[in-house]
């Protein structure tokens, strides 16, 4: 995670999801996971239980106001 994006994968397979391009976020609190959706793909963010609240808030604060946020 950076101030501008979340990077999925490593090396040549790295795929940045810029916060401004995320259209939907589904928060699975019991699974400590956030699924992020852009126009062209999606990716899960798995977080340790102890860090989940911090990471969830960090990501959600950076999303555009138009992003749909769903809690499951």
C-alpha cells in the first residue's frame, strides 16, 4: 500500500490499483478481507485480524466519494 495505490502481485506481475480508480469495495469483517473492484478487475486485500481496522480505515479514507462500499 502506498498513499496513491495498493499493489497486487510482485515483479512483472505487479498490478497497482489506484484508489481513484476503485469503483466498489466489499468489506468482509469476519474474514479480515476487503475485495476491491475497478473497471477492469478486482483483487482481495487480506489483513491480519489485529490490523484489520487500521487497514480498512486507511483504504476507505482514500477512496473517491463515488465508490460504493458494502459491508458483508
